[in-house]
C-alpha cells in the first residue's frame, strides 16, 4: 500500500511541477522568439518539451528528500537531459533542409553535419552509453543500444499534429506495461507521465509544440523502459517493429495513413478543437 501511495504522489507531483515549469517556460519561449509555424501556419512556442527533464529533476529531488530515490535513476535522468539538449539544438538551429535519417546521414557522408545528424549521432552514442552502463553481454548491449536509439526518434514520427505525440506516448507506455507484465519501474514512469498528461492539454489546443526537445525525450524514456523490462525475445520483436516503422515513414506519410483510417483519425482528432485541426 505504501509503494502505491508513493507512486501516486510521484504522479501528482509530476502534474503540479510541470504546471509551474510550463507557466514560466511558455512566456520565456515566446519572449525569446523561440517560435515556429505549425502545420496551420500559426506561430507558437516550440521546444516546450524541455520542461520534461526539468520537471523530472525537481520531482526526483522531492523523492530523494522523502527517501524514495535510488541512485540507479541517475542514468535515466542523464539520458533524458542529454536527449532534450540535442533536440533543443535541432529545434533552434535546424534548417529543415534534410529530413529523416536518410537525409541527415546522406548529408554527413558528403561532409556536412546537420543539426539532425548531430542529434542522430549524439543519440546513438547516448544509447550505447546507457546500454553499456546497464550491463550484460555484448549481444545485450548491442540490442539495447539499437532499441534505445531507434525509440528516441519514434515520437518524432508522431509529433506532427497537436496532441498526437502525447497520445502515442500513452499508447506505447500502456503496451509496454502490459507486455512487461507490470514489471516496470513505476517511480520512473509516474512523474514523467504526470508531466506529459498536464502538458498534453496545451499541446492539444495548439498553444505549444514540444519539439524535438520533448518528443525525443519521450522516445528515449520508452526505449529505456523497454530495455530494463523486456525479455530478449520481446526486445528483438520491438527492434523489428522500430526498423520497419522508420523504413515505412521514410517512404510514406504517417499523417496520410492516419487520415485514411477512420479509427486512427477519430483517435487522432480526440480532444482537438476544430480550430486546431
């Protein structure tokens, strides 16, 4: 019962802290001209997803003061902060002239490093560092590296319409919990999920864009949850899925697929006003 109450407290803390962080962050982004046109050609603050690691750190401080923080959480925090930083660089400095893994690596092979290429390389190095730190045999490390690296970009593929990435995160998180038979680290999941749910209402109203600074954070988090909770067989299956969806989205539009499917479109439109698409 006590652990359940602590998980609930961490979840509520994530909501409350995110509310405070986002309140100040929104004005800062606006005043700093950190804005970008969304798909409706409206300028709104971008990179609001940097609120996620900030919120997580504050909640973890509160957890530590309460005696419910473990040093093993350091690696998770480091992964989210680093990925958010790489995403923020891409949000602020990216020229958007080379899209997708193929485009970024094609530019790299020609001797030009794009911000997306930097994020991909940095994300790969980060994924290896996390996988190596978690330990295991070399096959385990390679598999975990690939899962985390590809998962990091997964939410990017969904962050194209208001609220879509948040819904995708919740869907994949529920799937992970079910597949892992509940053997997940709830004290990591609870505060981040609370923060994401609070942020989601602003995203659905098209008031903010999480940007790569947020979507990549959610992807890394999902990847981390998988590698520490899944069996070898499940991770192999996940890797096949991640490779397949990245290949698919290099050729086809995720939005077009959703628009053509009634069920997916109804879920995609859920909670979104007419003004926001």
